[in-house]
């Protein structure tokens, strides 16, 4: 996450939109959750959870995770 100047004025309970690198907005079915602990732990302590991405978006943006998961079920190394 790269917060802009407007983020400083956000109040708890606000709704967010998430834009992926490249400009596309993600359309999560269950919303976006922000856990911001930056006041206590510094600027790297902001966690964004995008809840309920459809399969196509998940494959597009998290291809390495999909491959790692699918590799667990490939026959051979047992």
C-alpha cells in the first residue's frame, strides 16, 4: 500500500477501493479490510486484506501462490 495525502483523514469504518499495479481496480465480493498499526510500529505496519476475489483475478494477481498450491497435488515426489 502506498497511502496518499487523503489517507491521513480516513476514519475507522471507511470503505476502500484497491487498485492493482497497472491501474485495474479489484472487485472483492466481501470488501477490503485495513489493519493500520503504523502509529505504533512505523509506516510498514499497514496490512490490506482484499476479501473474496474471483478466481480469474486471483490467478492474475497471485499466480505464484496458485502454482505453489497446485504443485502440492502433483504426483511424483511422494
